[in-house]
């Protein structure tokens, strides 16, 4: 990999002109998508294509807690100046605050089902404005410290016209917002070192430092970081899975440990890909395990050999979950494991992506491997 790429990234973070936090949000979003090992990422020749909808999705959850915060966190220079899409966020914040739960309720609707019908037009307008802002502002100007041309790193390809449909969720964002591309060498840099690039010395803290300065030093970097880092999924949530396996127990009389295959009278719900690493409470990721086995696994990544060995049982549980919780299961599976693969023969496509994600977490990210 060319060292010049890392030098360019450093220059962009340190030297690119900034009047708002857009560039930080763009870099953070792309890094997060790549670090998620999204199944929608497509390598083509010397570029990597990514759905713009995934980036819009990230921005929704980055800026929601900032705009919801009781403490005003400046995101743009100038007194009483607001980001281009700030006013479009207001009805969304008000609606979900009224429903109780705020950010978490918004997250669950967008990811698991779809945005509430009563707020559908306002959400559509917000997405439209986010799409316009991302493509006409940071994507256009980022890289100004290393090139005099616009769109020097990020190139946007418009897809079908954004339409206000009845069912607006993350998959709708992916399908409706077109794609953008980056050179493959930047993709590799973000893939290998993205967690460091977005760490305390770069994107997140530079974002917070910007807001601190914009507040006239009234706010501290630490206080701002706490708001910026809020994530809609903060705790392990296995209640839906517990209820599901209770039903299976009542029907079949036993549940098997996903890792050993032994029948269980008592069991834990294990995050196959650990919550501490993957922050994922999707039903496909929650499978029964014996308590001693779950305790032994802790926050390790199951080895590729172990996952392959237990393939039949893993897919069996997926099919059972699909039978009981079809809509939620398929929505979550599509976003996390299927991507653009057809839903026909979804079992094999999803299992292949599970293996790829585990391999990435072990071999590239360096998380410890677990063998039963």
C-alpha cells in the first residue's frame, strides 16, 4: 500500500478547510461502513463502490443525539448558524421524543420495520436534504489540501430518483440513494487502520475540538465527545430471543447448544459475534449456548473452523427464527449479512458473509479467536 495514501488522509484531517463538521461525519461514516464489513461494499477494478444510503443512515445516527442534546453543540462556524439539514431534523426529534425512547425507538423503526407513517413525509424530506448535503458539500470539497479539483476522492453516481414510498427503512435508503466510490487504496487504508484514524487523535476528537472552539471554549471536548459517541444500541438485548426459544422448548422439549450440539434444559443467549465488538442484537446473531460454553467464549470470535463445523445447526436456528419472526429477521439479515444478494437461498449467502465477517474480525482487526 502506498504510504502517500496515509499522508493524504492525515492532510485531509489536519489541513482541509472546515467551516462545519461535514467532513468529519463523511470520514467517520465511510470508515464505520468499511469497519462493519458491510455486505453492500463492491470492489470494481481500482475503485470501491458503496451505497450512499448507508452513509445517510450513519449521519442520521451521528447527528440525532447532537441535535437532541440539551447542551447546544456547535456544528458550524458563526453565531446562530445551523447545518443545512438541522431544521429537517426537528420534526423527527419531536415525534420520537413524544413516543418515548427517542433515538432507540427511531433506530428500531428504521432498522427493523419502517419509519412511522405519520412522520413519513418529514423523514423523506430529511433524507433528501442529507443526500444533497453529503454529495454537494463534503464529497465535493474533501481533499482540497491535496488536490485543486473537486470530487478528487469521493465520486457520486446518482441512482433512481428518490421517491417517497410508504415503507422507508435502511433497505429503502440503500436502494434509493445511488452509490459513491473511492479509490481502492483509500478503502484498504480505512479497512486496515480505520479504527485508529477515527480514534482519539483524529476524526472524532477533531470533531469535538471543532465544536469546543465554536462554542468559545464554553464546552469541553470531553462533554462533546460523550454526545457524539452516543449509539442507539447500548446494551445487550436478548429478550425477544429468550421468548422465542421458550416457545421452541415448549414445542420440542429441548434446545441444543449452538457450539456443542448438546441438548439443554438451561441455556444462555449467546451473541455469536460478541456484542462488545459488534454492537449487534439482531436475531440472527443471538443463538442458544450452554452457560459454561458461553462463559468460556466471552468476547472472542468463533473460529472459521468452528462456525463451519456448526453450519447445519446455525442455519437450522436461522430457519426457526425466520418462521417465528419473519419480517424482523429478514430485515436484519438483509442489512447485516445479505446485502444485494437475492433472498432466494438466503441461508448460504448469509452464512458465507458470516464467515467473511468473522475472518475479517480475526485476521484484519486482530480480535482473539475462540475454539470450542
